[in-house]
């Protein structure tokens, strides 16, 4: 009974909208008077549509590359920051800044940073007499640019996560390895990384969820263009709902994306669990 | 007495007071319709004062209070879409626009019976036509002002090179090429999203093409459409008379490239006349002039309207319609022009403002009036909102060389036919 209000809030804020939008995905839902039931048509149209396929392809590329860079760079910087070098306290403080900035602001700033006429990056290239880069107007460079913006904002979060992990590691195994003459790299690879595996799994899980929710940065930078080259699943769903006025189809796209991210998470946690069960690790 | 007040009585009494204070005002207002709610457009620092004056003047005249919320165009449209999907009765009156009206035909109340024929005849026909459901003839909104584009060019640079503003597509290429160089460009065009579709629409009509054929099937991939998109692409990629990243430009970049002095010619909306004359927003004050939009086979381009609509679920329709009539009335339109140089949607007021204008402004208004009189908009058929999102991708693909204009338009036409069929456009 005491948990009743909390349950009511959870149902209203979380479960009801989820259920409502799931039901919506089986209807043709626009601003018309009727909303006919069309079964799985929204799902089949989405999966067979080349725009959704392009957005899914972009999403997978965006997620894999962003996460790989963020986790690797995050780990490297965390190891560096964990050492006793001078000025690292300031570095740790500065690392807090990117995650604190709203994604929309990040998108807007990077849009101007990458502007070919006035942007800082191409201005430097011009001064160095190097060819300028069409950051936002070339389809390949545009996806690279949104990945750069995402990496800039989210790598510090990975650093903080891994830093917390590094600082909570027991020192005895590392001391023993040093006594045995193991190099720092060997100690990192054979002792630190395995001990950090739970943290790495959490980091991967958080980033997979986050990359499948990325919208603001991409929308402000490119609006999914040019020609759908940076259309992620979220951007495509937004275009369907608020410009195409097709809520049922947009809901179906969102649930397909949710299913894919759940499958990825299941693989992420399922494979090590299976291996552990079979005694492989 | 207080001693005898039980917990049950206290809770019950409190709940009754809260319920009464929540619902009583609604019943009171419903009875006399003394208050309506409106979702209105804003942008810049002048709109809040404009709407404050309009609503206060309306209240003085009718006794009806208008409680309103202001939102900029894009978030306002998103909110209206959300409210429409939820079949909300939260607002009685909405600001709306020709671009979105096709999706709202079932949510906005037909206004035909509230405006008599003589009053409707005062509005520019193009603005009424494209706010009307072609299937039923229902007028979904009444235009408050009309937007069309004219050419804004750097008179000082043109005079220095002995050039005249382009009148045709070929002249546009020629003049722009002569002005491009030394870090400056002869022209800027937007290349992303809705602005790209607007520009393609202008070029499509100028080439003699149409969005749909007489059976309402997509026809923008005709030879004329391919010619239009090829010309659009070539301005950026072949003739290189625009900034190379134009495919990523929206209206903001289109305007700021000209106002910063980086480019010497653009096609822009009426609001540019005021902003280009303001030293705080323009580096080219006093250096520019206006000219008609270029033409090819025709001189047609977009003529669209910001408009006012009535929620079909409003319980205060009479009061709400009075407010709509007030906002599109002659006095409000004159004030709209005086504050924002927004071109009036009433032909009578348009004649007045053109006659009263002097110098460059008079020339500009005359050009705008001609463009509007010849103006068009894309069709308001079921499913066309989805066609627009298809077109954004197709146009951007062609402009960024991911697909040829022919392939991009053919794919878009096929996808559009599917979208319109599913939406019941051919039922």
C-alpha cells in the first residue's frame, strides 16, 4: 500500500505511454478522423522501406564506431588520468564539461565548427594551405562529423566510469605482477582489463542504449542529411511522426529499434554468461 | 464544531473545495464564453508585443479574454501535430501555415460559414486556395499574411561590374559566374529539408512542370522536373556559383550568407527586407536592392501564408472565430505590415501599403505583389506531408551527388505514389 503512489506514477509515466505507442504501431494514425487497424503493415513497410534500411545502416555504423572509439579512448585517458602526473586534477575537472552540455547545444556548436565558410576547422586547413573538408555537405564526411561530435561529448563519461573502476581495483595483483617482472602493458592486458570487465560491460550497455537514442545532436547538425546520409533511426522516426504525420509508422520504427537494441544487449550479456556456464571463463 | 470535525469529513470537504475551484471556472466560462485559448506564432523580439496589443484590443472590443501561448514556428508545428493526434481541445485557435495545412483538414473547423463571399474575395486567391481542402472545399484556415520570395542582390557589386540582375535561368548562371571569385560567390541557395523543397518547387514550376498530374499522381519526375533538379544541382556542383556546402543550408544560412557580404545574390522572404536594412543584423545596409525572381518557361514561384485556424473540438467556436476575424482584419494586417513588413493577405490592404510606400520599398512591394499574384503551392492531397519528407531526401541526394536527378526523382515518385495511395489520395 505504501508503494501504491510510486507504482501509480510508474504506470502513468512509463508503462502507459509505452503500451499506448505500441498499440498505435498497429494502426494508421494521422490527424484524420479515423484510425483504422492495419495489423503489422507499419512494421512490414518499415522493414522493406529503403529509407528505414538506410537509417538502420547508418545507426549501426554510428553505434559501432562511436562506441569503439569512446570505450578505447575512454580507457586510455582513464589510465593516463589515474597516474600521478602533474595537472591531472585539473584534467579530471575539465573532463566533466562535455557531458554537462546539452546535446542540442553540442549539435549547434559543431554545426558552426564544421561550416566550410566560417568554421574553425576549415579555417585552420585554409591557413595551412590544405584542402578544406566538406564536413556536413558530403555524405561520408557528414556521418563522420556526427560521430566526432558524439565522441567528443561522451568519451569523458567513459573516462570517468573507467577511472572509478581503476581506482577501485585491488593493488596486490598488480604489485605481484610487478615483482614478477611483468611489463605495464602485460599487467594491463592480463590483470587490469579482466578485472574491469564488469565496468566495461556497463559502459557498453549504457552507450548502446544512448546511441540508439541519439537525436538532438544529429538533428541540429544535419537533420539527417545530406540525402539521409546521417539519418539515424530516431531522426527517421521523428521525420515520420512530425513531418510525415504518420504516427503509427513512426511508432513501428521506434519499436523495431528498441527490439534491435535489446537483441544487442542480450548478446552482450548472454554470450559471457553462456561461456561462464560452460566453464570457458 | 472544529472538535467534532472528523478526519473523513475534513478530507471529503477539502476534496470538494479543490474540485469546485477546478471545475467552476470552466462552467462559468462556457456559459458566457468570456475566455478563449490560443497557440500563436512568435519569432524575434517584436511578436510578443504585437500579440499583446492585438489581444488587448480584441478584449476591449468584444469583452472576450484571450489567453495565449507563443511558440516559434517549428516547435509550434510539432506541438500542433501532437495536440492534433491527441484530438485535444486545449486550444481554441491556432496559428498555422500553408505548408502544414494539408495534414490538419480533419482537425481544423471549416471556416466557410463564418466568412461571407465578399470578405473572402478580398484575400489573395492563391492564399485561400491552398488553405482549402481540395476534396471538400472546406477552408481550414484564413491567411494572415502572404510570403513569397524575390531576388535580393548587391547593387554596388553589380554596378561595379556593369551587371544587371538576372531575369532568366541562363542569366542567373552568367551573372553569378561573373561575380564568383576571391572568396565570394555570386549566389546562395538553401539545399536542405523544407527550404530545398521550396527551391525545387519554384524551379519545377518555372520549368513548366507540376507536382501531380490531372489524376493526382506524382509527376514531379517529368522531363521538366529533371531539368529543374539538374539546374539546381549544377548551380552548386557544376557552375560552382554557390558556397560548396550549400546542400547543408537552411533559411538561416541562406540569409546570413547574403547579409554577411559573402555572396552577392539570393532569393529570400519578405522579412529579409527589414533585417537587411538593420545594421545590427546586416553588413550590407544600403548596398543591396531587389529584383523579381528569375524565370524559365514561367515566372511562377511559391506563395504561402501564415494563417489562423479554429479547433474543431473547441467549445467556444463563436468567440474563437471573432478572434480569428480580428487577427486577419484590415487593421491587424496593417499593423502586421508596419511592425514586420509582412505582406498583407487582403488585396485591399496590399494595395494600400504598396500605394503608401516610397522608393526601394515601393519597388520591392510591387515585385512581391506580382510574385504572389502568379504564386503557387504544392497540392494539399492526403499523404502529401509524407511526400515532403521523401522529397527532402531525394533533393539532397541529387545536390550531394549521391544520385542523379533522374534516379532521385524516379525513386521519390514511386515512394510518393505508395504514400499517397496508403493515405487514401485516390479513393
